[in-house]
C-alpha cells in the first residue's frame, strides 16, 4: 500500500470538464473489479485499486515520469496524460479500450497485461500498461510505456519499462520534469556528418539522373528528422500535371521524388535524441521554441556544407516540416537563406 493520504492523491489530478466527461467514473465496486479481472484475465494491483477508489480515472496534473539509472542520471522522460477508469461507462476506461480497440498493436498489449493510461501524440496515442509477463519486485506487474519511434523510415512500436510496480510509477509522477539542456553541439555535429551520407545515398538513388533538390525535414512534434531529394524530370512532370501549384512541387519535400533517406540507419541516433528531449517539453510554447531552434540548426548545417562547396552550385536546398506546417514567413526566409536568386522561381 502507498503511503499517500487521500488529499495527496487528489493533488495528482486535473479538475476539468474533459476529465470528468471522458475519464472519471464512480468508485469501482468489488463486483465490478472482479468482473473486469475475469474478462481481461489479470488481477489488478491493490495499489491501483486503492487510487481508483479515491478517484476513478482522470487527466493528470502530475503527468511526467522520469526513468533514472543507478547514479540518478535521467535516461528517459515520458508524459502520461491520463489514467483509465476501472469500468466501461467512459470513453477512456479499461473495458472500453479492451472491448472496442481494434488496433493490433493495442490488442497485443492486452495479451501481456492491462492498458491503464494514455498520452496523445501527433500520430495517435501512446499507452501505459501493467505488464504481468515480466513481473518486477515482490512479484508485482511492471509499468511499461508503449510508444512508436521513427526507425528505418517508419513508425515502429517500442516498449520501455518505467517502474517495477504501480506504486513506484504513481509516486514518481511530477508536475514538472527535471529538464536537461538539449545538446545542440552534439546534434549539429552528428547532423553535419549524416547529411553528407544522406546526400550520397539520394544521389545513388537517382541513378543516371542528377539531383536538382535536396533537403531535410522533421515532423511537427520534433521527434524525427530525415532527408529528401528530387530530380528535374520528376519536378517537371508534377508541374505539368498541376501547373497551379508549381511552387509546392519545387520547395516541399513531401512532394519530391525521394522522400525519406534510402539508408534507413541514418538519422536514427538523432531521432532518439529528439524523442528523449521531446518528452521533457511542458507545453506548445516550449515545443514551438524547440522546433524553431531545430530549423535553425538544419539551415545552418546545409548552409555550411554549401559554403564548403559540398553541394553542386545549382542544387536547390530546403528545410521543411513534414505536414507542411512551416509558417509562410519562415518558409520564405529559409528559401532565401539557402538558395541564390537563380534557383528561386
């Protein structure tokens, strides 16, 4: 049992309409708990039930959890936005997820335990579960974080063990994480080397055709980075088919012939750096600042390589956000920063 008072536990939650409507349910009865346990095939921990009897699910005010090694060094920071209620009468309840979720990835989580928490992401949701296959200390289910990371040019499921028990997880939640400064120097140094390799990979990909455009792009959540390339023939064909959007096909990497680096191992270490830091961002304002800083670093690396004559003189260079979320003024500024007037329409 956890050494927390009822008043302590109430401080973990947000008191919002969304939380009350979509997550919170009445305290679970013994009969309901037994019914759910029989359905999902797992026995819920006493500590989890204890918490849910004080407040049965909700959005969390204390939503950050930081994994540390034996020396206290922070290895990973994650956000758990809400805990599911024990019941079936809310959209975010254990039974609603168990009975209605058709996603194979989520279904596979229930084969090893119970989904108890979620966080919203740019590509859907990440999940927190009680995992009974590899139990932690005192034979209790571990808390596991189920996310997707950009690896080998696709989003792949990845699991992280966060805590040896629900008690350890819940008492470890905090309002604000201990924030480690992003290592800009390390990131930029690695990016400089990997851009060279990415350009070579795209050039080989183009074969007998020459690349006429090369660029970098990231997703709007700053959790991945990759490269893209284009050829003159592909550009002209796209423009001929849709002449009203000539600029789109010239400058947006999502419309280029080669989107995503053909060498799938490139950028993977950088992606992990981004994903780990992203977990410590508290709000949209922090994310926006980090995104702008990353854009600056990408532009700086491409500009440096151009100055060193690494790229052909007539190669268009660009930095984008994958879902075309770059503000117009910033978009125009990047175009001019990286390219001479002879390359701009």
